[in-house]
C-alpha cells in the first residue's frame, strides 16, 4: 500500500514539526515520519534557552523572529510553549570584550533588545554573581527559556489542525529517487510517495542522508546537563547566564532547580551511537560544572547535585546547520546539524525550510550560508568568538 503527499518530513523533533506547520500553512499535504515519539531526540533533552546573542546577521535575525513566536505563541501557533522570559545575560573575559561589543552593535542594528551592562548593573540583574574578573556583559531582558517538548507537540498539533499526518514509530529505511528526483520513502513496511522529502533527523541526519547516497558532515555527540537543587534563600527570579569565562551556562528550572551545562567545543569529541549512549550525566561532569556555577555565584555553594542527564548534539564542522536542496532541483532537502543551539531557531527554521521548498521568490531569510557545499568550498560560517559553539 502507498500513501501520497506533497511532502514527507523525516523526524518529529522541533525542526520536523515547525517545518510541517509552515508547509501545512502553505496548503501542502504533509506526512511526518518519526521513528520514536515526538521530541524523543535532541529536542526533548534541550535546555531550550531562547536567546538572540549570535554573531552573524542571518542567525541573529532568525533568533529574533523566533523570539516573537515564543512570546506570542498562542496567537501564532496555538497551544503553549512554556516560554519564561527570565532575561538572558552573556558574560565574557577580557579577550572577548571587543567581540561582545561588536556583536551587541550588530544585534541592536537588527532591532534586538540587548545592551552592555556595567558591573554595577550586572550585580543587580544576576543574583549572587561574582563579577570581579569580568570585563563585559550583555543583557537581553526579553529572552529566557521554553519547554521543548510542549513547544514541539504544539507545533505538531497546529500542523495536524491544518491537515498534516503524523506517523510515530515509523523509521524511514529507504529514500526513493527516479533519476535525480526524489519520489518518496519507505518506513515501517509502508511506501510514502512525495515529490519533496525533508531530512529533519537531527543527530541521525548523516545516517538518513546516506539513504539518499549523500555524505553530510553531521556527528552525533553526547552533551550532558547537571541538575542542582537551588539552596534556600537563592530561589528567586534568575536570568539565564552564559558564562564564557567558565565555559558554562546555568538556567533556572521548575521545582527550585538549576540546569548547568558546558559551552565548550570539546563536547564535539564525545561522538556516540545516537541509538545507544549513556543517557545519565557522569558524576565527574556534575561536580565540574557545579563548581563552575559556584565560582560565578559563590553564595550557592550549598547547592546539592541531583541526577543529571545527557542528550545529543548534531554537530557540523562550523557548528551551524545544513539547510539545502541536494541535488539542486531534486526535491530532496537537508535540514539537520543544529550543533547544540537549534531549539530557539526552530520557528524560524520551519519558515526558512518551507519557503525553500515552495520556491518563495522573496524569502524571509537567506538560507545560502547553510548550504552543504560550503565545507568543500572553504566557506564555513564564521563566528566572532574563537569558540564558535554558540554561533
Ligand atoms: C543537552 C542539550 C541542551 C541543549 N540546549 C539548547 C539550548 O539551550 N538552546 C537551543 O537553542 N538549543 C539547545 N540544544 C540544541 C537543540 O535541542 C537541537 O539543536 C534541536 O533540538 C534539534 O532539533 P532537530 O529536530 O533537528 O533534532 P531532533 O530533536 O533530534 O529530532 C530528530 C528526530 O528524527 C528522528 N529520526 C531519526 N532518524 C529517523 C528515521 N530514519 N526515520 C524516522 N525518524 C527518524 C529521531 O527519532 C528524532 O526524533 C540542546 C541540545 C541538547 C542535547
């Protein structure tokens, strides 16, 4: 038996669901094929920090667009996304002061609400912060964090209301072509026919691309998150903090908890099988990142570690995604490799990919910087900071 659609999307994470939503909005009939459950890949383990601090114009514009969707979610998508506008602060050491200022100037030029904080202002914005070693900080009052699972299922529900079909427990095992043109896939013993197939398979992106005979440089890397109980007296409102001096981030979580993770390119070294990897954090990791948090906020040293967890980053050589049609004109699209910072961009990625698929003549964003050929052409995306992990 075969089923026929205008587009088949492989993967039911944030990218698959936002793309399904945007394509359905444009009147296409869409099937999403997901081998597990919705948000069961990277998305469900995401810290879901929603910030706009990027150092190139395209990603900063995408982050700004996406923030508008998170803020106005019920109206623009329907359902909830659990967005908490806690504010966001980025802290940098001396070596990055000029780059931080240049980034903030770029972002302000795009209409992003961000500003440099003085040390006196910083201690008012971030409770318990030790600021003596810091040279510069930037603050985005509108940013925060969301609920990644809820966001994804709300996009899926919205796509369903527009007619999209979701097939969970359907692993795509074959991508079918007629000459250069894609004609569909096989999944769960069934045939799905479509002139458009979009690979939104996250950390499995390279494996799925191989089904189309393509080599795509996306590695599946284990990324850990430590969970700490916030001590009594230190449980008030708190912005998300990205602390480049300690290569770490921390953000509040429901239940008087704090999530603490790394922003360190070394995370790309822990390459794992995405179907079989240790899903709890290592005790040594919990203690290490806890110390980094406490070094930045000494009054929380009584905080107690709880059991942490690990998820997957889909890492490319320049820490930016691949969004492209390969071969050109084939109907076979790649939308993978979001390298540990894709969740917040999800609403913009869905729009970008849908406009790409439907040949929008005046697209909202320029997808060319994410083309697959950039790696071979020596035109990888550059970040202003030496550690490009945050984009
Ligand atoms: C610990 C952690 C913290 C993070 N923190 C942040 C953050 O604070 N802010 C931020 O913006 N981003 C963050 N990220 C990154 C962000 O979560 C990812 O970039 C984003 O979720 C990627 O979404 P995706 O849809 O591309 O991939 P996924 O969510 O992995 O979805 C891919 C889906 O494809 C399915 N699939 C794979 N192969 C097949 C197949 N053959 N057939 C059918 N289905 C298939 C998988 O089951 C999976 O559900 C974090 C990630 C992790 C792991």
